[in-house]
């Protein structure tokens, strides 16, 4: 019974790990732009930004993770490309709500988000993605 939960739990922990990293980076950037923030405020901001990362990424990630698991995609670069694209698109959508962003600032934001997205996706890959499609119960590995 519990062995059947290994894979879903690994996927969940990988996803949460990636979102927490993204939330922490976003919180650090926000704290850097707001001088005088204390550590408890940074923690609360990290929790809020992690929730935002989960809300923004849950639907596309459910689809992509399911496809990667089904296809047995274990290569790091697939996850990194997905994370970079998701973060870049999300940054454009979010910054579209800002008043008239300048092109250079928008490019900088997209590139920075793409980099952080690739790093967050690497965290997911490290926890769960490198085992995609692997079922230890079928292979006799417990």
C-alpha cells in the first residue's frame, strides 16, 4: 500500500521544492527592493510568493509532469527548458499588468525569470524527474 504512494509523493515533493525555491527567490528580490525588511517578514513573503508560484504553475505543470512521466523523460534539459518557458511566459503575463514596461526592462525580467525557472525545474528534476517512468515495484527493486 505505502509503496504505491512513493511515486506520487516524490512528484509532490519535487513540485513543492521547485515552488519553494521560486518563492524564496521572488521574496528575496522583493525584500531587496524594500529596504528595512526583517527576517520574519522575509519568511512570510516567501510563503506568499510560494503560494503565488503554486497558483501560477499548477495547471501547466500537471500536464507537463504527466507527459514527462508517461514518456519516461529523465533528461535534465527537458525540465529546465519547461521551467524556463513557464517562468518567462508568467513574467510577461504578470508584467503586462504593469503600466507600460520598457522593452529593456521587460527583456531583463524575462531572462531573469527564465533562469530562475530553469533552476527551479532542476530542483524538481533532482527530486523527482530523474526517476520519471521508473516503477521500482515492477523491476524488483522494492
